[in-house]
């Protein structure tokens, strides 16, 4: 049995935000009462060489550096540091492991100060970790587990414009057709028509607002929606938002909406 202790939390694909500019993304996080294990999985095959100054992972073909990647060990260090920031008072060892799923990967110049291995070696590695004595009490374990789960659920990805440094004003405005992205024309209260691909859509506003959350920003006001969708009626937007799975903060005209995942 890999985890003899009953208390165990495994979170695949943990996303959480530390502050507006920094978030943590961990492939797999394992929490036990003795340790926290952060696993970064890199699905790259071929011959990989670790390089320093700057830290890079380079794929080699025929002795030529064919492609370079951001160093996954740097990412692990950053994630580890992020987790320590979140739980400053806990004296739990945070162990990092970089795992390559493919046995066909050849690794050169692997730094000695990190755990780097193939996926099939994970069970043995975890068995060794499990011999460590527990550090957390049941109460502490439950508290951290609850906090980690909650943080993961609350994560909303940054908007595409923010991530890619795009000014949202350059994006096409209006209520857009989901097939061809042309501007839709309103035919009646609920029905919209696309002159390019000739589709008719019923009530396309909520899906267009969802796109705004993904593209433009995570918290939108009614005025933002009116601006980007080129709709003059505050009531139309308000009515659509009411039917969507959104949370809100603020008061009256300053109210901001955010999409709930
Ligand atoms: Zn269309």
C-alpha cells in the first residue's frame, strides 16, 4: 500500500493565485502528515540537457541543440516558494520532484540538488518518503487540506488579454456569431441573425459575456459589457447576467460581476 497513513490529499493540476501578478500551477500536489510533495511532469522525449546561466532545458538531436524550454526546476522552485508563502507557519518539508513519463527520455547534466526521475520510479520514491515521521496533527492536516482544496476551486484563470498583453480595445466589439465571429444583427427581442454565415441564434448575449470574462477581464461591470457588446440597454445586460452563474461585488453602478467556475 503506497499510502498507509489514512490522511492523504492528492490534488492534480492545482491552480491558485498568490496575488494579481503571480499564480501557482502545480501538476500534482500530495499532502500527507509528514511531507508535501510537489510533482512537475514534463512530457518531452529525446535527449534532454540541463543548462545553467540561464537555466534551461535543451533538447538535443544529433548533438545539436534543437529546442530549448524554460527550466522546469526553476518552476518547481517557484512553486515551492509560493506554497511556503501560503503556509508560513507550517514546518512541513516540501519536496519537489521532476518526473518524465517517457522511459525513452535521456537526461544529461541533471542537477544533483533536485529529484529527477521517470514515472515508474514514483512509487518507490513515495514509499521512502512515507518512512518519515508525521509532523502535522490531524487538525493541522485537515486545515491545510481544506485550504488547498478551497484555493484550487477559487482559481479563475487570468484573462487572455492580460496574459498576452493585448489592449482589449483592439478586439472586435458587438455581439458576435459563435460560428464565424461576425457581428450579429438583432431581429427581435431574443433572436439574432448572422449575415455572413446565415445562422440564427437565440439569446447569444450570455455566451458573449462569458467570452468577455475569458478575453478581457475577470470582473466586468454592466457598463463594460455594454461597451464591448455595443448594447445600449443596461437592462438587457443586467437581465442576462442575472441568468448566468456569476458572483458580484460592489454596490449599484460600481457592481462588478465575476464568473463562477
Ligand atoms: Zn456567422
